[in-house]
């Protein structure tokens, strides 16, 4: 009999646990479900925002690349004393052709190698119409439109030499 009594108390205790759990689940289950829905919505919103930030970063870098200035044109200006028009035009054309490799390069990139550019154009000689034309670079302005300011000196070549 004593065992039956203990068994009855244990059964009542277990039924009480089940009934209490059901009551708690009914009372707080809705709140828990709402919190889970809010958590899921916030997680989805967070993931969208992370993707948006990544796309904005890509757009910013693309815009920065697009915004970086590139050399579009090279202009050559001959300083006084200028040679005759034919030689002047030919010198300008040849220098623009020689510097065509700089077109579409980033201005910052070319600016880093500016001393090398000076060294390359320090003294350059072209042979035009039986004359040696020495071109000496004075100033370089590196920007979207790169400008070269040069001096020229024309030397006659002796074509009658044996």
C-alpha cells in the first residue's frame, strides 16, 4: 500500500508537470513565437544591409576608378626662338607621337615617373629636311591635358661631306 501511495504521488506530480508546462506554453508561447518572428525579420534585414553595403563599396571603388583622371591629350608648345612653321609642325607631331604611350595612363602614375620623363626628353634630336633639330624639354605640366614646353635648336647637316 505504501508503494501505491508513492506511485500515486509521483503520477500526480508528473501530471502536474505536464499541465504546468502546457499552461506556460500557452501563456508564453505566443510571445516566444512573436520574438522568433522578429528575430528572423531582423536577421533578414541585417543580411540585406550587409549585401547593400558590399554593393555600395563596389560602386564607390568603380566610381573612384572612373573619377581618377587619365591623360586624354598631349600638347606640345614650342618656346621662342621658334623654327619655321614646317619644322615646328613636324616637331610637334613627332613629340606627340613619341608621347602617345602616355595617353590613357593615370595622371598619378605618370606624375610618379616625371623625373624619368624629363630625362627622356632632356635632349632629343630629330632629323628633318636635312637638318638636325635638337629638342630640349623645359617644363612638363601633367594633368588631363599634358603639356610639354620645349626649346628647339636647328643645326644644318653637311650633306657634302665625303
